[in-house]
C-alpha cells in the first residue's frame, strides 16, 4: 500500500516504553523482568515502564481505560520511540473503542507484541494503515536465561533498527517449546525447518496474529482488509483442547470468507504438540483450505516458541514453494 504509515526506526540511545495491554508486571518474577529490561538495554536502548504495567492484571483491573491511558502516554511522549508489550494475556480488543486515533496517527511508533495483543495490533493497522509488529514480548523472548537467543535479537536488529528490506528468511537452527525457567536455560532441540503444506507462489502484504484472537474482530470497525494479503497465524497450546480450539477458529475463518481473500498462508509452530497432534493439525489446515490453491507454509517460528522472528503487518512479502522462499520484501521502518 502506498499510503502505509511506517514508524521511525530504532537507534542506539532511543527509549522504549513498556506497556501492558494484555497482562501485567505480576506475570514475572523480578529475575525475569530484570533480564528482559537488561536485554533491551544491551541493544543500546533505554526503557521506561508505563504507569499501570505494574498493576495486577485480572479481568477489568486495571480497567481498559487505564491501559489505554498508558498507551496514550507512550504515544504522546516524544522521547519514547517504540512500545514493547509486556506479555500476552487477554482483553486487548476492549481497548480499541477508547483509543485516540488522531494521537496515534500523529506519532507513529513501533508497537510490538503477539498472542492476545493481536487485537490491538490489527485494530491499529485496520484504522490507520500503520505498520504494527508481531514479535517477542518481554515475557516470551526477551527474558530468556541467561539472555535472549541470538536469532531473536538479530530479528529485532534486522526489522526494527534497519530501514532496509530484510529479504529471505531462514529457520533458526534450534528452537524450544520448553517452559521458561527462572535460573537455567531452556532445553533446545534441532529445527527440522519449515514445511510446505501446499505449493505455489504468493506476493502481498503480511497480516495476521493469534488464531483464536484474530476472528473476534470480525464484524467490528477494527476488522482489517485481507484482500490479496499473506495471512499468518499462530496459537498457544494451553492444554489438551488446543486442536479443538484451532479447528473451531479455522472453521470460522473459512465460514466468514477469510480464506477466499488471501493470497498465501503461514502457520506458526504450536508448542508442545506430539507428532500425532502435529499431523492432525496439518490435516485440519489442509481440510479448511482445500478449496483454495494458495501456498501454505507451516511450522514457522512466529508463535509461542522460542526464538521468534518479527512479522510487520502491512509490509510486502513473498512465498514461493518451488524456491523454498519466504521473504520480507520492503523495509518496515523509515
């Protein structure tokens, strides 16, 4: 899109604001939070916690308005150059009707998160055509012991610091879905690479997020256009019901005509799936997209696993199964 709003890139010495649209400071131990803040500082950046990021997050406490106030404070502060989300959680769609859209449009900034932050990221993209960033949060990605994985850090540098197209992407050599630990590294395993479930070629802007969060925007003023775009989806395995919820969400995406609009599909790794469950997931994806001939790339490192890449909503990308290519074709920042 020619009128896409790209935020300014990060530079050493810039300050990053830490907001908590979906969860709170209490999701962390002090060690986790200290490591995450230190990791940001090691990138040459300063950090500033929003006022309500330290409040216990439970349903309406802090209220949607208080969480919106934090975002408004960070967007209006000229010293804040980017906003990183503290964690996933719930309820960011409740913030959307309360946002000051003129304020955000006047002060475009990097806004990065994932999981439940999907509603916030896509809502802002839908209303303002402003690039938002699906990527690591402080809790998952930046608080790794003893420090964030090199792949995650490199993607931050490539996408957020550099006004150049990242180009072809590659899977990390190792990955983990082991539970985060406070005082020891997670167990890593070899990455077998990404999997082409269906061949073909697609070009278009990236758009997407969490599989069960994304459809809740349907029917609201915050539902973006998916026409011609490359959709990416990720999901968290919070228990034995993950495939049931995934099937419901995939069926809903089919029924609302979402798959009719897109040009390609990317599906992230789901944590802690057995081999049999992974096979069933691939079957579910294939079933609900069987009427369409767009390429499908699965087991991509974009979700509740580590390390993570960063996918900018609204930025041109290419999928090409024959060339085994997934590339981001334009800069996401200026």
